[in-house]
C-alpha cells in the first residue's frame, strides 16, 4: 500500500453532556455570492451541524454579508492607537466587525473556512486577520489577554496546491492571538488540475481522507476545549500559547 493510510487515527467524541458546555463559531471567508456555491462554506456548515448533533451551541458567520472596513494600520503610526474596540469600529457607524468580535469572545472553538486564492487565503479572511490585530495588541501592548483557553481550527478548499501555505499563515496568526491548536487542526481538499469546480462537492463528500480529517478536527477541538474549560485554576493561568 502506498500513500496515506486511512482509518489509522481517530479522535473519540465527548459525551453529549460534556459538549453542552461548549460554544462554537464558524466563520466563512468565501466571497461566493449565493449560498451553497462555496465548498469551503458547505463543509463548514456540515461541521457546525455535527457540533450541534454532539450538543454544542454553534453559530455561523459569513464575512461577505457584513460591512467590515479595512484595517487602517493604526498600529504602524503608534501601537497605542491599535485598541479594542478597533478604531475602525468606532470611526465608521456602519462597520459590523463587532459582530465578529462578540462571537469569538463568547466562543470556546472557532473554525475558519477559506478557499485557496493564488496559493493564499481569501481577501475576506485577510481583512478579518488585520482587523483582529486590535485583539492581539491588547496583550502585546497592554498585557490584557482577551483570547484565553480557546481553540481554533481550519477548513481549506482549493484547486491548486496551497493548503500547507495557507494553513501555515493562519495557524501562525491564530497562535499569536492566543488560540490553542488541536493535534488535528485542518480539514482540507485540493481538486484536480482541470479546475472543473462543478464536480467538486461530490468529490469532497466521497473523499474519505477529507471526511476523516473533518471528523478528527471536530472531535479533537472538542476534547481540547473541554480540557481547557475544566482545567484547575493553576492550569488555566498558565503561559499563553
């Protein structure tokens, strides 16, 4: 047998009683205009359905449906200007990034879903990353740790090989914010070179490795989130990852 072996590794789920204490937010970074067109978003929605079946509270955010102004680089002028709430949230009355902030701060697990765009994550995810700088800067500049005992994972879908590049960028970003990363942190799929996206979803559903990765991402994140929520006080006050 050559290639990756299927079914060797699996993460057992928590009990439904344990899962009821865990809140999950799924964030879609696809720019597709109509629901159902984005495969990364569909896989994210499937993951959220599974979380709900386990007993978790799970909410969904589609970044393209929100008005989110670009980061204006206040940190570059003076780190003290990059505060929470973000300057752009206060400057623009129609800015809706606070919806995202509130959901993340209230959650135990976040899943980011993105297509691959020229070997990178989507522009919507990049905007999200830059606007989260005010959260990270609360710790780096003021010593206030807003992201604590939270778990993050990724869903990455594309038609050119860029999964590891995208994952490396985003996992680095999430670690700087203070998120804990489970052992199985990524569910992914890369399509054929013909780039016929009309057949993608059927192939994704049939791909045992993608489905196994998704299941392990879900249950692994649950295991880690539960451990963090139920750690003793001394463990909870440990070093920031």
